[in-house]
C-alpha cells in the first residue's frame, strides 16, 4: 500500500490503537458478537463468479494524496458500486493515515449485498475477529510486513472466524511464500513499496510465480477495462480499483465501464 518506512510507521501506530481497543472490547466479546451475525458472504466465490470481477474500494484518502473528495459518503459510494455490479467491496478502515473507520463495515454491510473486504494493517488475531464482528467477509494480509509464522497464525484465525484472507504480495519471493503458506486468494500490488511507482508490469511479471490453484487479484494502477482484459488473459480473476472509482462523478457507471458493460462486452 505504501513505502516500507511508512508501512512500519502505520503498523506501529496500529499496534498502539489495537492494544487500546482490546482494553475496551476484549477478544471474547468480539467472538461473541461475531457468533451472533449471519454467516460471512463468500468473498472467494464472488471473485470466481465473473470473468472480470471488480473489487471496488471505499477509501477516504491516502498519506500521499490526502483526502480524495470532501463530500465523501462511504455508504452512498458502496451502494453505487453495488448498483454498477461490483463483485466485492474493499473498505479501508485505518483511521490515522487513511481517515477510515471500522464502523463503515457495519453500516455498509446493511446497505449492500456484496462481500466486504476489510483493508487494514492486520497483525493480530484480535483484528481478524474485530473485522468479523463488524461484518467483514474477508481481511487483508500484507506479507511484506509479516513473518511466515505470523501469516500462518492469521490465516488460521481467518479460518476460525469464517472469513477469507487476501494475501498481498509485491515480488517473487513473497509470491513464493504465499504459495507455501497455502494462500487461497493472492493479491499482487502493482505499487513499488520503495519508490511509490505503480506499474502493471508487476502483475505481469509475477504471473508464473503464483500458485495455479489460487484466486489471483491485481491491485493498484488499473485504469481501464482494457487493463482488466489484458490481466485476465494472464490468469487474474479479479481487479481491485480505488481512486479511479472514488473520484468519478458517477461511480456506478464507472464500475460498469471497468466491467466492460458500457461497450457491450
């Protein structure tokens, strides 16, 4: 998501805030709340149900670009994505650097039928159950910031909570690790963590390094349906798109365009 040094700063801040949250709402209470919810929606299945599955992102801003739009309404944006035919919705919940909110998960889950991905900086079992208790159907794991043992623990926690895990990789080493960990959904982030450069060549270069049985997601730098079509031809099942949709005057129509609907494809 961001350069390595900023990632470290964000993770450090999240460790402090998660520790504070645990004092207010213990893990056992989160498990109890999660148990009262309906079963999680099938995030992995949703990505396999369409040849151009779109994960549309709800994100207020980023450290590099600031707030994307002052009239930001997360629920209205999610509803527009669903109207346009998004297969799933990614919700950035990190509060300090991305201006996100955990509460968006609960309110958006009530408003749309799509599976929801909690996109945050996850390092603990507590966050997995926190995501599920607020209505998430999947979580993000950034492999660059996790050891193999940490990632394995979080994958098991996701299974225990009944949610899927999108394991994000950036290079061949991480792609290999994801395969060895048995990741069932692997996202390739096209953003270089050191330079901030974004290039679809990252997804293209990692195609052969990803396990054949995994659901493959290309993230960042996707601007057109033609990008999706080219990546689909390489074996990618889904495409995570954020800023191009968030800044659109008509997000529902923008989703349709990314899915190839406006051209009758």
